[in-house]
């Protein structure tokens, strides 16, 4: 099969460029700060795209010593929402690079 080596080399070069672009996007999105709020802004979570929490802010007026469970639920909702946002952002940015191919990133 003449010419096959050239095509294979082109495919390998494209794969290498895609791998480099994937790594660049992972680093860029991983360091991006994302914000998610729960309870109408009562609890705000800032998370990095790599799913590492940066901060949690709780509005003082939502702290009720007689209803700690509500505050716990708000914190849980905000953290889970922030994690989902980080995953969604990474997936969206990776799809731009991979053309929607699921490569396990």
C-alpha cells in the first residue's frame, strides 16, 4: 500500500497536536475559578475547574442556630452544584478540542 506511511504520519501528528491541545485546555480550565450559589445567594462556593474548592461564603442572615440542617443542606447543594459546574465546563471545553469524541477526559 504505497503512500500509507505518509497518511499514518499525518494522523500521528494530528493526534499529537490534539493531545497537546487537550493538555493545554485541562490546565487552563483546571485553574479557572467557577462560582455557584444556593439559596438565592445565601451560600456561595468558588471552585477551581480541577474540582478543588477555593472558598465557601455564607451570608450571616441565613445562619439560624435553630435550623442548622437548612444551612447544611444549602452548603451541600452549593458544593455539589459547583462540582457539577466544574465537570460541565471541562467537558464543554474538551468537546471543542476533540470534536465531541469521548476520550475519557
